[in-house]
C-alpha cells in the first residue's frame, strides 16, 4: 500500500514535503484505518479530499467509498498520484487551490450519482479554518472527518469558560456538533511536525434559532471576542447601535453581570443577546 512506501515513492520521484503547502505525509496505517472507521463510508458514499499528497489516505478512501474527488494544489504531486492510484478507477483529481474552487459545480459534474457526499481529509494546517469555513458556507455537506492541528481542533470544539473557547467555537456550535475523536502521535507523519494533531468530526445540523441575518450575527460574534482580556461590554462599545449605559442595562436585564466576558456565555445566551440588540 502507498502508506507503506512513502519514503520510497518520495525518493523515486526526487520529491520532498513542501513547507509552503503544509505537506506532512501520513505513514501510520492505524491512523488511516481509524479515519476510515470514523467516516462511516460505503460504496453509496462519495468523498471529497483536500490535499491528497502521495495518496495514502486516498487509497483507503477509494477502497471503502464509491468515489473520491481530490483537490491538489501541488502540480508535481499530480503525476505521482496518477501513478500511485493507477489501480483505482473511482478517483478524480482536480489540480486547484480548494479556496478558489467552485465546489458545488464540481459536485454536480463529478458526484451526481451519490446522495451522500462527505469530506475526509488531512488538511494543510496553515489554512485549516478557511477551508472548513468555505465548505460550511458554500455547500450543504454535513459530515466531515478531518485531521487538524491539535490547537485548532481545540478551538473549533471549544466549550464556554475554557481558554480554547472563542468566536470560532461559537460559530461551530451554531453550525452543528464538533468533537475531537482521536489524538494522533507526531511520528505518524513524514516529516514529523512540531505540533500535535487530532482527528476532528463535524456534523452540520439545522438549528431552530431562525436568525434574520446570519452574516450580521457572525460579525457580532467576532466583535464579542475581539479582545479576550476585555469585558464583553468594552468589546461591544461602538460595534452595536447601543451606547454604554444601554448595553449595561441590557446585560443586567438578561441577568448577566456587566463585567462578564464573552467566553463565559454559551451559544443560547449569545443568541439571546444578539436578538435583543438587533432583532427585537
């Protein structure tokens, strides 16, 4: 299998991991098997993978899923992938930066035979959040199994009153359920990264909050957490239609201490505060 021959494939092609693309090749078969197990794949499922690299994860996906659509930015990897994956006729490779892709058009072109489309990927760590946000905002895909940097995974799944909880945590909680399922040893990669990694599961779900303007709500969240050491009151000053006294009165009316910090509020409390300011 590809995962067992990573060093050999790199040597034969005079290739190496490119830092500008955040390349770290998975060489731990147990981790790959765990990712496949968490993804709950079958031949009726299509998978989108970002950054297939040499194709170690892609091979496992091709064996277990109906079709795999890969986005690879590195032109030098394309010829290698065509060679390493030559025995799999259910893999489609698009040479493109995922952030520039029209994912919905690509799904219509390549994955029309599948009702279930999921994302499974070892994401480039330097652009993890923009990639996740692109999928969440531009597609209706609801299931993700992702390898991410541990610190990013902790922020994405952060809970109130913890140091990891931030605007991104709130956004992910609003979107659905985000959980860390598996911690990945550093020696699972070639080259070995300086940071630890985790396998993250995202299940996007519809909520009942019925906000009139979601983009305005997302901006409100960013303002709330703009300076972590400041109180919520100070972070909101000048960022809402209310003056200082009005914000204080509103916080007290909602039974919040005027000196409360954003990380102390759960999603329901944040939604309540936002609706009173903007939608009532």
